[in-house]
C-alpha cells in the first residue's frame, strides 16, 4: 500500500513539474501566489528521494537528491541553507553597495566609501601600502622582525604593548579585557579578563589532527603577508610563521572547550584587582595592564578566567620575548591585511566580506528597509505567540510532571518575560560607531585605523554607561540566537528572506517547520543545560530545585549516549558533555509541530487553497516533517566533514534524524514500526 502511495505521488509530481524551470531564488512579490507555491513545491519535490524508506532514513527520503542538484565545487565547497541564505543576502547587499542614492545617510556613505577603498587597495598593494602598515605598528614601539639586531628584549613588556593596542583598537590578542554586565546582577558593569577569540575560532582547529590542512593554510597566508607586505625573505618568513602559529597553538591548549557547556560561574572568579596583581605578579604588572587597556584607574574588581590565566603564565615563561612580540605586532595587523584577488567578482566578494566585519548592522538594515515585505513582522510574531502559548501549555502538561511546581512557576515566569526581536538595526544607537568616523573611498588602511580607534573609544566608554549585554553571534547576520543574559531571542534579517524561510503564500506547515522551528529551537535554549542557569531577568542564578535538577541531568545523559552512537561519514559523533544543541533541536521540533497543530485546529479552514501541488497527497503532519527535514539538506566537500564533527551542533543530516527519531508523532505520521531506525524503542526527551 505504501509503495502504491509513493508511485501515485511520483506520477502526479512528474506531470506537475514538466517544463517548470523557475527557481526559488527567482521569486519576487510580483509573481502570483500560485506561481510562488508551484516553484517552492517543485524545489521541495526534486530534492526528495521517494525510493528511500522514510522509516529507515528520513534524511535520504527528504534530501536524497539534494547533492545531485547542488554539487560542491572548489569555489563552493559547502551548500546548505546557511550558505544559500548568505548568498542571496550578499547579492542584495552588493547591489546596494555599488549604487549611490541621494537619500544615503552618513552611515550608508561611510560603508560605501569603505567598500570602494577596499576595491581600490586591491589594485595598489605596493610599497606605499607596505609602508602604511609599518606606520601603524610604529605607534607601539618596535617589532623584532622589522628592527632586527637593534631590537632590545629588555625593553619589551608584553602587558605594556598589549595594553596600548587594546586601548587604541579594543582588539583581543593573547587575552581580552572587556566590559560586560555582571553575570549575577546585570544592572551593573564588570571588567572581564580571560581568553580571546583566536583567528581560527575554536581550540580544536589548532589542536585536532583532522585540521592539519587548516593550520598549513594559516602558515601560507602568514608567509605571504610577511614576504609581500613586510619585506621578509622566504626563509625567515617561514620560520616566523611557524613560531607564531605554534605560540597560538600553545594558547589554544589552555582555552575552554565550547562543547563542555561551562557556565560563567565555572569559568570566572570575581577578584579584587589587587588580588589579581598579587596572584600573577610574576607575569608582570597586570593592575597597570588593566588600567591602561581601559584608560581607567578606578577599577576595583575583575572577573578573571583563572584556568586560562594560569595557563598563559606558564606559556609566557617558556616562550622567547621575541616570539611574543612578533605575535602581538603581526596579529594587530590582521585587520589591515588584504588577501589579494585577481578577478573583479572575487574582489567584490572579498570586499563585501571585509566590509561586513565592521558594518554588518548597516548592511543588514539596507536590505531590511528595502527588501523585507511589510508583513514579515506579522508572520514572525504570529508564530512567536503560538510558540509561547504552546510551550506554556507543555510546561503545565502531565508530561513535564518531573519538574516540581515551584521550579515550574519560575520557568513560566521566564517564558513570559522572554522576548523576540528582529535584528533590523533601525535605532540610531545601532550605528553610532559608524557615524562617528569620516571614511574616504581612497585610503583603506586609514579607514580601518579610524574604525578601530572608534571601537577602542567605545569599548572603554562602556565602563561609565548603562550595562549592555554582548550581542552574541550577531556578526554572522544569518543565524538566530538566544542571549540568556537578556532573555531575548534575536532573529537576523538574513534569516527572514521570503520564499526561503517563509511566505504567506505557503501552507503554514512550511512556515512553522522552518521559521517556527528555528524560533522554537532558540526558545528551548532558554531552558537547556546552559540557558536554564539564567533567570527571567537574565541573571546567572540557580533556580532549579535539587530534585528537578537531578532528573534533568539524567535525561540529558540519554542524549549523550544516543548521539554518541550516531555515525557521520564513518565517524561516531564525538563525546559532548553539553547537550544544549541536541536538547534545543529535539525540544524545538516538538514545540514547532505542536504549535502548528494548535494553530491549524483553529485556523486551518483558511488554508483550503494553500497547497504545494507536488505534495497534495501528504497529510499536514507529513508535510510539516518533510519541510522540517529539508532545513538540513546539505552537501559538503570531504575536507569539511571534520569541521562538522568539531562543531557544537550535530552535523546537518543527523539534526534531521536525531530529533525525529525521538518523536512519536513523526513515527505515527509515516507509520514507522517500532524498532525501525526512525522509531527506536528508547527515545530521549526533556521538553
């Protein structure tokens, strides 16, 4: 019967698709609702592999033909929803950057001037550019590789040089000193000192065997910059590149593993500045370092990342001062370095990414104000209200009776206080750093320097301003995220592009499965093993009673074992103490599905004509799960498999399989017998 059902769909869909060549990327609001649905329907259908049994491997069923239609290339080694959204967003941003309007604000003009200066420098990477880089470094003394035999080790103190660099630019190197709201009381500011963000982001890339090629790439780039921009011969450039990378690797060995899910209270200790000075007196004058970096000598207390500071103390003892000095000076230049490109399209793409480093807010707003449909907010907040109501019902339901009533009441208070915001950057304060500078379309190096000086000024000013939570992850401009210190979910503009993540012309099953899932995923982050350590006001506080807490930990262990047993391209998933992402995936798809079904029971009668023509024989439940599964359709070049395994998120295709295999409603929808791969007897669930 099931095979007959598939044959019927196959025949019907083949007939419907004949001659249909329009793609989702071609759609505009000018197309008819029927055309929009037919186009999306054809795309969903062509990615499916109906010869696969949905109960054996739902990823193959929903996405089995995705790679065929989206091959990887050397220029495009990864094809997935994030990359597709970014590509579409970038195309729109490029159009804006390359067009001057009479209505351009100062912020818009500055961004466009920076973009133009980046394109110009690509054609003039000459002696004048090299001298400009050396002039930048001259603000901080002498770099050993440039001073040669004239450099004096006894005159170099890492903390003095680093403090000057931080003061001027706010840049993180070796360690960071930043101002953040207190983890336990976000009404006051604190100075936080700890590990920096390294260029390759995660410690595993510096340490893991699978990332040897990434490290080789860093060496090649460093050698190129040293030879061509700082006039160092190849032999010396090779030696210096390895010395600096090995130093950075030694730093990475002392950094926190993001997979561990450590909380601020586990990583940072509140100490008086005199205690910091006394404990680390053999490292140098850290009290002076903090005062100089922030331009303030009234600081009394610091949140210190003790484990990392202990580690770098030992690293600095073993590392020649010359290596540390070269590392600091070279790292400071990173933002000024330009990776040479040859073709005009490559130059434009490169300068777009370079511009995003500083101006993602303005660029996102350009797209939001011009391209986002007027009903974007309406659709998003309609889904948000349904998700909040549904999750509140879940919290009250018998299936969460393992949460004691006093803890449940605090969870509901947190849910009610939780907010959703679109990162449209419409407030003038969002771009105040951009309008404080005057950027030209001629001098790239001076533009970067001006921007960094403003950022340094703003970083120091935070000490005397009302506390502002760090906008975690916003730089990506494509991925939603939950900030536990604000109890706010942020939805970037790049993720709200119509016809990819939603449309009022689509059946609501799609909107809830895509947009609804990602919002639900972030909502559940507020109650995962990390987010649950923050209360309704965003303060780090243990509000879980001991009994409920123990049950939560036991249920988390189920996810640890289950995901450890999953296999990705022949590799078992690595041990991951923090199951935050898997908990959010599992709880998110349940919540999005239940919210959709609740909505459909009330409003489904209004959707009589909203059907995907290729998928008319699917039930509402089945359609939801197919649309959800296609979020994770992806194609990765073999070299990127290790990156997937190193991520705190499970690899894409297993983000389809894992959550759905734990969900009874999925098994019911596709009649999967107990004991099949997609309907195992032992399931993991928290929410």
